[in-house]
C-alpha cells in the first residue's frame, strides 16, 4: 500500500520500505469530523511544590478499536504560560509510575469531578477511564458511559472511511473536537504499537475492512471484467500457467 501525505508520522519509514500491495493507495489527509458526541475524562488540575499538572481525557480510535488515553501537561509554577512537557499514556501502570501522586494537591480552580459507582479518588477515576473508557456521569443519569463499547464511535471508521481518529478538547472550555488522521507521534501512540505493527494494522484495515466487495454497487461490479480483477491483484495471463519456451533450432 502506497502512502501519500503532506505530513510525517512515526510509521512512515515502514510504509516506504515495506510496500506490500501497490494496487492500493493510502491518502492520509486530516479533517475535522462534525457531529460526534461522547464524554471524556474531566479535566483535573494539580500542583506540586514546583510544577502545575493538568490531566485531560482523550480518545484514539484506531483500526476498529477505541483506546482511551490521558494527556498530561506539566508546567513550571513560575511560568504558567508555557508547558514544559506533554505526554499521552494508555494504561494505568504507566500513569502510576509517571505521576508523583503523593506530592500532588488539587488546585482551587480545579474542575469539578463527577464520581460514580465505587470511585473514591481521582486515581480510581483515571484508572477506570483507561481500562474501560468510563467518562463523567451526571447525578441524574443511571447509565455509566463506556467509550470502548460505544457503537457510535466504532461506526465512525466505516462512515468516514478512515483508519484512525482522535477525540479531544483543545482547551478546558473548548468544544469537543474529532479529527481524522492525527499525528500519532504527537499522542505517543508508539507506546501502544511499534512502527511496523502500526502500519501493518492500518494497511490490513484499509484494504480488508474499509472497502468490501459487497459494498460495491452491482452495476460497478458488473462492469469489472475478469481480466481487470486479475490485473488489480498483480496477475497477468501467465500467472496461473507456464510461459511457453522458445523451441531450439535444429
């Protein structure tokens, strides 16, 4: 599968060096997808003696599966205007070893957290979000939202004909934004899949899941000859037979 893109991502080297199927082309183009409704993990603001830490929930949809993650932005107390580091984490063990929970104190301006079920601390809330994508629950709602099982989010792949997307809020009060083909390097997705596995999954999903033979209109199927079908898979008239050899002259 050939890759055409105006920007670079961490798996591009694999795409250039291991082109398996030249009959398919992946045009990687970013766009905002409107009308997506979901819940994310609420913003959490903390401080240590030297740093301000902001945690927010995001969703990466990748090749038919939903991956809740958290974005951790760290800023020096003396310079609130500039983030010194930003990272995305996808499992609780990484979060537990990365964040200095014992030193963290909630700020006065911290956003209200909506608790549900057995949640008794912010740590539990983060853990449940990463494990199942359970977002905030309003006091009047009996349903616990699970992003990982949300059919509407999984439907985006086929509706938009895309292999992956990102759902996030650019700011605390910003609108929910859904973007096709985010730069996976920027959201640390290499922590989920290495470059080779990532491209392999994208290629398989685009070729085998996004475009299916039964979704092609009948009149288009009827217009495709057997020869054209064979050529589209790299076959020619000698693919299943032995080429004739020239007879030796006596």
